[in-house]
């Protein structure tokens, strides 16, 4: 039962394996090299993993990774690097929408400075100046709404021409929200000059 096989049996098995057709080797499992020692493979695995041993180290490593990601993201928002932008800003469609907004003057970008002026005017105790301030509020809001509607429809037409097969969901709202920010405070930073059509 535990004896070694005889030479005849070994020859018979060698003949059977020789008769079988050679099957091509799976490309996913190449060999052609000696199997590494267990100690070598374990040390390589440990070097790649660097898994922390306790919860405190794991939390610290996670914080460091998050900090590095945020730094890369801030840099991408400053210089427009597509690889590290947040998901809401990624892609050629969103980039086109940003460039479209940044290339023109928008009424909404002057809302904050005008709001400060109007607020100061409403604090003046002269009734005629206060009524002018209220009228200015109304004019600014109507102009912002009209400008936003104009941007919505014009951008929609340009997007349909330039990206007919792309998913355009949320792009127009994204562009209109960008108009509400002053140009120098927009993120990602504007990549085109005013008047330079994308």
C-alpha cells in the first residue's frame, strides 16, 4: 500500500501522458520561472500591504490618504487637471459648460456687490432712496432670471450640437449655478478669457 511504484507503472503513466495531445497553456497562468520561496513572497506581500496593526494607526493612515487626496483635488481645481477633479466637475461636457459660462459676462456674477450696495441704500432713512433700492432689487432679480434662461437655452443648443451622444443631465443647471459665483471665486478656475468662445 505504501510502497513505491514499480518502473513498469511509471513507464505506463509516462506513455499515457505522452499520448495525450499538448494543451495550450492558459495565458493567465504563465510559469517558465522557478517558484519563489515562501519567505520571499510573504515579505513582498507585506511590503505592498503595509496594513496597520491597530485601529489608531489605521485611522491615521486613512486621514493621511484623505489629506493627500484633498490636496490633489485643490490643486486640480486651481489648474483644471481633469484627473483629480471632483466627480461633479469631470468630463468634457462639464468642461465645455464651464468654458461657455467663463467666456461671457453674466448678470448673476454681480449679484453680491449689488446686494451690498442695495443693503446700504435701504439703511438710509430717506424714503425716496429706499424706494430706489427696492426697485433695484426687482431689476437685478429680473435681469438674473432672464440671463439664466438665455444661458440655459443657448447652452442647451450648443451642447446638442457638440455632444449629441453624451449624457447631458444636470449640465445646464451646473452652468447656471456657476454664473452665480464671481469669476475670481469660481472653482475650477476659469481656463478661458472673456470673449474667447469655446
